[in-house]
C-alpha cells in the first residue's frame, strides 16, 4: 500500500460525517480547579518582631498559585514522567481547531491501556494549547501485546475538554498508525514505552456538530500498560 503524502489537501474536506456516533474510546472531560489559600491579617497591636516572624511563616505557607505562562500554556511540572522521560506529541491541526502542537513529556498527561473487551489498545495524550485543554485518543483494535506494526488501522478521537466538543473518525478506514518503538519497562512484559506515527487521510467529524478537524500526521511517544483498566 502506497503511503499518502498527507498534503494539506486532506485538511480541507467538508464535514460529511457530522452525525457520527459517540465511540467507546472517548473519555470524559477533566476539570482543573485552583484553590488559593488565604492568610490571616496580622493585627497592628502585635509587637513588630513577632509580627515579622508570623508574617514570614504565613507567606511561606501561602504561596500564590502558579499562573499560566505567556501564550496560555501552564508551566511544565518538574519531574512529570507520566509519559516516560522522553514522551512527546507533535502534530498540526487544521479546521475547527487549528495550529501546531509540540508537547514534551513535562507538558503531557498520558494513559495507555487495553481497549474495552480486550481488543487491542488505546493511547491517550492530553495537554494545554492556547488556553484550551485538548485530549487525543488513538485506538488500535488490531494491536497485539508486545508487537510493533505498520499501517495498523486506527480510530482517532479529539476532545476539547471543558467545552463538550468531540471530533472522531467514522471507522477504521481513514487513519492508521505505524508503531516503530516498543521497549519493555521493568522485569515484566506488562508496561512498555510505545511510539510511532499516526496518519489520517480524512478529517475527524464533530460529534453532534457540523465542523471537523484534520490531523494529516501525528508523531508520539508514551506509555502502554496492558494491565491498566
């Protein structure tokens, strides 16, 4: 099978598939909350030396919440290896949600697990981009435990978390994945570093909507745990 060039022409298809059914490989949105602490006000009748000491302790316990960095992205969490030390996701989106994505391990939340019913596996990558929280799920029903593969038929779902917007492929005939990296982690064959490239030749149609998102090519590396549920 000759691999398509994934030129931008694939990014301009109209949303013919706007009434797709919700797939089992979608996940519910996550809500992030910021809860600041409030320090008690120090009265003016407290001796100056004691007040300074109390104020110092109070400020140490009441650090302000970390604000998003310029461009709307949160500061990377130090030591976050949920996707492995070398995890990443890079792609360009076109359509209803558009723009480049280049997430390193510290920017990502990852999950890799068997699909419902034990048919293959699914990988989930989530991160923040331009004030939006985006999750991308790649489901590979034919992926076998401990095996790599080329042109594995895939279902792809993109979620704009918090907004209720879902975009998904209609079936297994428009996207596929080349799994080129698979390394066992630890003494068992249950957890792996997994990586490769996803290709899609048709856009992901919006579920219960009329727009679409195109992902011509997406490169990734994360973790897959065959014992996860």
